[in-house]
C-alpha cells in the first residue's frame, strides 16, 4: 500500500520536488523523479513533455549517473522574472512580488540564492515606496510624484492610452473599452486621445460585427443546446442543467453589480442576449460620435497644461498672468482633477 500511495502522489510531486536527471550510457538524458528502486532497477516518473509524465522502469546498468537538482533551483529561476519590474505596477503588485521572494527564503533558508533574493527585495521595496508616494514607473524609468507633477496631464493621458492599447492588442475587448472610457472622458483634449481614435474605431467596428453575429445565431444556439440536453440520460441531463443554471445565475449577478455601479461596458456571455444587445447599442453610439468628431477643433490640452504649470510655478509671473493661464487651462477642457492641481498653485492671497 505504501508503494501504491507514492505512485498516486507522484504526478503532483513532480511539480514541486527536485528533479533527477538520468544521464544514460547511450548519451541520452531523462528528467524525472525516482519513486522507488530495487537492486537493479529504478522506478521513476519521467517528464516526457512539459505536460505528459510516464512511469518507467530504468535498468541501473544503463545509467551512467544521476544528477539531482536542488529543490530551490527551478523555483528560483521563475522568481528571477520578478525583477526588473514592468511599467505601471501598483503598490499591491509590488507587495505580492516581495511576498513571493520572502516565502521562497522561508521555504529554502539555506538557498545559495539568498543574497540575490535580498537584493531583489530591496529593489522592490525601493520602487514600491516611490509608487506609494504617488510616483509611477513608465518606459522603464521610475518617476517620482514631484517629477510627475510637471507633466502630469500628458503623462497620465499617455499611460491611459497605453492601457487601452495593451488590452486591445491582447484581445481583451471589454477591458479595452473600459480603458477607452478612462482616456476619452478623463483626457478629451490630449494628443494621446486623438492619436488613439483610429484604433478605437477599428476595435469597436470589429466587436460590433462579432456581437452582431452572436446575436443573430443566439436562438439557433439555444435550440441546439436544448436538443443536446434532450439526448442525455436523465441523470446527466439534470447534472448538466444544474451546472448551466449555476453559471447563468453567477453571470447575472455579475451584470447586476456592474449595472448598479454604472459600468458602461458590461461583462458578456454568449448565452445571454440582452447584455450583448446593450453593448451593441453603446458601440453604435460611440462609433457615430467618433466618426463625426472634428479633431482639428479640439483644444491642445497638453500645451495648456504645460503653459499653465510653467506660469503658475513662476516666481516672476503676475497674479493676473497666473489667473489667465488657469482660465486658458479651463477652456482647454482639462478635467477637474487637473484643474484642481493647477488652482492649488495660485497664491493664497489671490
């Protein structure tokens, strides 16, 4: 029973235990874990491919040597991807990366990589401090909160556009549309918004077509599912119907929460027609708006922010000049978030 128990556990253990490399006399190598052995044979679970394992008996006379990988080696290789960090991580993202490294050291207190891990943790903590204070990492460079202020409008709009593009390129269409709203509503006079309009239109047109096809085929899909259910025996039909009903209830609960939160672009499910129709209507509206938009009439929000910031920070500009710069920023359709930042720079005796 003990041997059987080990055999049953072996596939799970392969993912976490140190692996053995069997260097064979014929020049080949086998990767796996020794489960048991006799005087002349190893019983091993061999990793045939990244996803396929096979139990094999290996004659000891055919093995030149066995090299055992230390338990922490593979795990550490994966952790090396945590640093350097990508752009736009949140403070929570940094905390999660730091925790992974700390837990690695707890599991492997004698690891030969401790100095490297300590250095990685130090890097993460230093970057996290900048992020917590309002800074950002962008294009591989850490920008402190104070450095960010001078170009806040342009930097933030560029980052918002990048988020939209990343989601769109990865096929995460609903997330891309939500990111589009952040860009178009938060930075309607930015160059980043104007430059992203062609990509947004392409995305919306494709998505509208895709959803239109799904809606057109909805009744046929439902009918076919009913036929498939009818073909099952009673027990399987009940189980399948239960799963369908549970998934439907879970999805509808998500949509209800999103509507309550006034989310414009709802999470979609091809088995629910109404949310898809709702999104198609909103896509039509947004496409018409963008197609009729005359971008040459949009004020230059980036230039307005830069000029207002420069004037309001100036020690030689008069109060009238500072007020005029703030008025110009308002006429450039800067959002309240950025107008508030500029207003705070006016002298207290204004």
